[in-house]
């Protein structure tokens, strides 16, 4: 079996999934990992491990840069490795959390992309800890490229004379 080829396939598949969100290739890979052909099963198992480890590394790098997650928090690479050692049900749950986080990431950051070059330069694969984020040289330019639709509800209380006594305004994502 070509170990490096299987690992590279899983890594490329993860980066493509983050970029496009197309589940077809991943479904085929997971079907092969649970199939009957021993050689395909072994190769697909390694590739799927590389897929999920790569997703975990991307999220670890995001954490190292100060990005915080709400709701479905993806597991760290160390957590994913631990869950893998605990057996299939625990690993599957952790893997599903990674997939859910990837979907949320694509929804909240349209056009998000990661590449092998960035992963290698930043030390992915060099252990459980992501490379530290470089210190900014000064104020960083931030550009908001997309925002979720918002809904605003307002309530105004008036007294007998028609003067505004209090207001309440609630804004939320639609």
C-alpha cells in the first residue's frame, strides 16, 4: 500500500471539502473504508484519518490565531487522536463534530480556503500543537466581506402625553 499516497489523498480531500463543501468524494472514501476489499479498506482508512486530522489541524491553527468557536466546537487534533484511541463510536462522534464545524465555517466565511502550502509553512503535521501565530507588525486591516441577514424588532413605550418613556430594540441573525 502507498501510505504517502493515501495520506496525501486524505489531506487534499479535506482541503477540497473546506473549499467546495462537496461531500461526494468523502462519501466514497468512507464507503471504501467500511468495504470488504482489504487493500481498499486499509488505504481508505488511512486517507480518512488524514482527512479528519487535516480538518482538526486547520481548526487548531484558527484557534492559535484567536478565533473562538460557538455552539458546535470542533475537537482539537489531540482530542481527535484520543477519541480514535477510544474506539469507533467516540471517533465517529468527533469526526462528525469536525464535519459540522466545516459546514459552519463555509457558511460564515464564504470563499474560505486552505492550502497545503499554508499548512506546511505553518507546521501542520509537526505534532499536536499548531505553529504559533506570527505577531502582527502593527494595526491589521480587517475587511468584512459578508454578514448574515439581520432582523430588528423595536418596541417603544409612550406615556399619556405621547412622550417616549422607554425603548427596546432587539437585533438577531435571520
